[in-house]
């Protein structure tokens, strides 16, 4: 069963909250020679690093992948607990001191500064709450990773259409070149005879046998049928890879080198203007194919 073609470009995002803390995962990737993962994690979440990397390695292929976790504590309403026993002690002390202190009722803002009268609740979280949050954060990451992988596959499907279109252009150029190559020996013989007739002095004539020998030598040197056959074979290999999908970027990149080598040889052998034009067209299309292949994982 084939797997979708995967692009190295993608983006995924997921948000989460446990009521006291909110968080956001951002995952994005661009082209890369291998899989390079860079994580940005806030304090307290470093322990998730190995598991995050393992999940990414399993889910997607090559690319420079950037993963960011942003965490924000939700605003909590501040509540105070009043220690009435402590307050009674303060008021009793004021009464006992009599005229030594001001006997006017103490102001609230002053009472709040007396240690023990007003107490803030303990905000420390126990280990169970922290572990539950980390589990929820990890589940959110899996959602972001799924969206990220899906985006890379969608990009891959768009890329597949472009690559197939370029292969069709290569096939068209090869077919046109084969049409020219089929008549190359006759064309070479005719061209050679015309050139020699212009060079040979009147009354002198090159034997037909010698003329055929020279034409045969030139035809052998200019024969591009092997190059065209190899181009056909390489295009067929590329189509098989694309049909299978998956992570084939490295293989396609190597195949581009082989395609380009055959196109270069075709141009160097060509002694025909039209064949040279086709060879240059091939090189252009193959360069475009190679550029697109750089996005394949």
C-alpha cells in the first residue's frame, strides 16, 4: 500500500488549558538535508524533550523542524483569609495600652500589614496536579503533530502534480528527440556529401565507399539513442517512486543527477540544431524538476 508523498514544508498548531494554565504548541518545518529538530520549551517542561523528539522522528521525515511550547498561567482571583484570633489579639493589645496609643479604630490597610491577621492561601501545586498538566500538554502536542503531518502530506500532494507534469515534459522532449534520431544517419550522410562536394576540386570525387565510411563514423559519434533510452528508463523509475510516495526525496535527488547527465551528453553529441534545442529544453525542465524535488521529504 502506497503512502502519500510528503513535503518538507508544513505547519501545525494546538492549544490547551487546565483552568489554571494555558499553552500553545507551534510546529513548523522547511527544507533540510536531514531531520533537524529544534525545541523551545519553558522551564518545568524540559522532561518532555526526549518524548517529543521520538514522536516527531516517527511521524515525519526530513526537514528543519521548529517546535515551540508557550505556557501562560491563567489569572487567579486573589483571596485572603482573615485570622480572627490574631485580629482579636491586636484589638485587645490596643485596649490594654490605653492612652499610650491612639484608641481610634485601626484602619483596615494597617491591619492587613500585621503579620498573621490576613493570610493568602497557599498557591503551591502538588505533584499530581503538575503531572496531570504535563500529560495534557503532551496530548495537545500529539494534536499539533497530527495537523503538522497532515499539512506536509497536503503539500506533498500538490507537489506530486507539479513533478508529474514536469516528467510529462521530459517524455515529450525525449519523444521528439527520438523522432530526429531515427533519421540521423541519412541526415549525416547528406550533410557530409554536401560539405565534401563544396571542398573537392572539380574533376575529383570521393568514392561512395569512403563517403559511407566517414558518414558511419560521424553517425556513431553522434548516436544519442542510448542516452534517450536511459532518459526513458529514469523517467519510468521516477514515476514508480512517485506512485509509491513516502519519503523518497534523497532517491529523487540522485535520479535528477542521472537525468541531467544524459541531457548534457545528448547536447554534447548533437550535430543538429533541432536536437540541440531539444537537449537544452530537457536541461531546463530537469533543473525545474530538481528544484521541486528539494521540497520532497
